[in-house]
C-alpha cells in the first residue's frame, strides 16, 4: 500500500462521483503542519490488513512507537467506558494525524455514504478544484467511520496474542454489529469474558454469527456449535493418557491434538451423551446456572431442583433431564422440524438458553483450554 501523500489524496477524492458520474479530482486543503503530517506518514510502520470475523476491515501498524489497530467502525461513548474498564486501561482509543487517516481510508476500503451528486459537487468536487482545496474533515463526515486503538505495553492481551484476535475482541464493540444483534447485554459481557480469558484458542466465528443474526434461535444454534467443540476434548485427553500409559513420548498441544482428531477422524462423542457429561461437570461448580435456566426458560420449568448442596445422584439426574430437553431444542432448530412438532419458545426463553450456554462455554474454556492448551503434555 502506498504511503505517498499525493497518491492517497487522489485516491480519497476518487471515492466520490460528481454530477456527471466521474470520479472527483483536485486537491485537499493543506494541513496546518504539513511537515509533521508528512513525517507521521513516512514513519508509519505498516502491518497487515484483513477482513475480520465480524465483517469489518482491520489493519495494524506501529505509530509513535506504539502498536495500533484500526477498524472500520465507530465505538460509542458508553462502549468506550466499558472497553476501558475491561481492558484495565490498556487499550486506548486515539486520534491520528490526517495523513495517517488517508492511509487508513485506502487500506480499510472506506466507502462514502449515499450522497446526492449535487451535494458532492457543492461540498467536495467544487472546493477540490479550487486553490485552497477541500477540507479533510468534510470528507471524513461522509465516509465510513474509523476507530484506532493503541495497545499499551502491559496490555491485558499476552504479548504473543495475534492482532487478529485482539481485533476480533474489539469488534464486539462495533455499533453496527450491536444494533443488528439481539443478544442480551449479559450475553455480550460473557462473550467478551471468553475472549479475555481464552486469548489463544477461541473459535470465534460462531460467536460472531450469533451476534449478527436477528433470529434468536439461530443465535442459540451458533453458540451451541462453539460448545460442540468441547465434546472432542475429553476424548482427546483420554487418548493422550492412554498413549502415555503405553510409554509413548508426546509433546503436543491439547487443543491442536483435539482439532486434528476432529479434522482427520471426524471425531465427536455422541452429542446427547456429551451434553450430559458436560452439564454434570458444570452443575458441580455452578448449580445456580441450572436454577436460573429452569426458572427462566419455559421448556425446563417441570424439572425438579433441590436446595444446594446437591448430592452426586441429584446432580446426575439434573444433568440428564436438562440435557434431554436441551438437545431436543437444539435438534428442532438444526433440523427444522415442522411447526407442530416444535416446542414453542419465546424470545425470553431463547435468551435464557443462550446465556446458560455461554456460561457453560466460559467454564469449559477456562477448565479445558486456557490452562491446559498452553501446556505441553509430555510422557
């Protein structure tokens, strides 16, 4: 990507069309500190650009000796406060020089709003043809938004965490994405919690699919698919332990091993059995999550709960009963049952089911991925 100020200015103006349908040409107004702007662009250490899992364009670069990530979206004032809190002040929204903005406008493929050609002629095309040129601020108002974040030296993300992963976390604050999704604020907070605790091995595409759909039952299915991968882990660990018992020497990342089992062998446990096993473990550490699900999701309201602490036998029974109804709801969405064959769920029911599933995922990432997947298991 070019870092020539003149070429970038020409490219920016060409994004607009005049009354004759031709690309606007001319010049931008000179900045107050042209030498400083030129130096900032010259010293910019460019990285990569990519299309994020949420669908926005992203790029990373070094600016003023700091690692920065730019994303083609706007973050709200409220979300800025939340980001500052979640990141412990280590991810900061910053302003950038106009010359760097020109580079980002090209790299992030910013597009203009739908504009009346007469307006373009009056406010952009006409001034661009004059000696003084058109002000960059006028153009910025009618292009896609850009947010630039600077990561501090003591970022909440590990130094080796890829920029793509950090960008995907930041994309959960995309105002456009949030406006299109129907997940509860609590669900979004759990998703961000998963990003922050996992950092290395999250399979995030399904979470973004869940955030982008307006149909809650489809959001549930996408989140279920994230949980589904956890089914592989107990079997992978079991195989590793058996190989170790035979004297095999292993140096393997648990998650990578599980992924290979899934990819090469099509490995999954019988899902109904796997759900019950997962729920049994989850109920032992968070019985309250099951109480909340039973109390707020209609299909589960005939399940009997006991006052904690529950015995092992009661946990087994609860996990079995919840898994049976849970898997039935999953099937009716995944296999598109006839309406008369489906258990009717309200939006509140799907929201409760989604929050329960996300809580379960957060637990298993913490127990089976974050801690174990970063450790090499050796004989």
